[in-house]
């Protein structure tokens, strides 16, 4: 299980002041592994760093949020993307969630507490999925492990004869 300081977060927004505010909220909540981007292109060029959670502005430079979300999901379908937007249109939020956003926060309603709640949900879900994936891998390996053990027993039996 990752601690807050190990949990990696990308902040993507073209507003430097808002980036600083969000970064401060995250620092106050014990998160230290934070990378900020003011350009969707710079951000997309760094997706290989596989952040645990992405806070993404809906309205950026050359790409809108949905286009960016689609690119993120093509790169890694398991990415956790939280939209932070000035768009208060419910259709925009529903569309973002439909394309795989983890959550949708409205900028003028952002608070340290709301960000903390989203992060807690994200960490909890990531940990649950990680445990599930480990169990799934073990379940797939068990038949092979059993077969190898059986082969070793047979070999040991005949080697003693």
C-alpha cells in the first residue's frame, strides 16, 4: 500500500495560480510526489511516468478535456482522471464520466476537503484493485504451480526407485 508521499499526482491546468493552489492543498494533505503541467502536450508526453491520479482541467490549450481523456485512456485504461473545470454544465460532467473520468469537480467549489475526499477514494480504489490483481495473478499461476509440484513429486518418486 502506498503512503501519501509515494502516491504520484499530476496536476494539469493552464492557470498557474490555480495549479499553485491545488499543489498547496495536496502538500497540506501530505502528498509530495506532485508534477504540474500547464500544457496538455507536455502532460501527454509524460504519461509514461504512470501517475496514480491525474487532476485535469477541462478547458486547456489545443485539446479539450474529453479529447485529452480519450488519449489518456488509450495509453492506460486504468488511469484515474479527475476533471477540475469551470464548466458547471451537467452534460459536460456526465460526458466526462461516460468516457472514464474518476470524478468531476467544479473549480469555484474546490476546497482542500473536497480534494482530500477524492484522493482518499482514489487511494482506496487503487489499493483494492492492486490486491485484486495480485489475487488474480496467483489464481492464474496456481494450476502451473500445482503441475510443477506434481512433476517434482513424480521425479522424486522415480529418482528414489
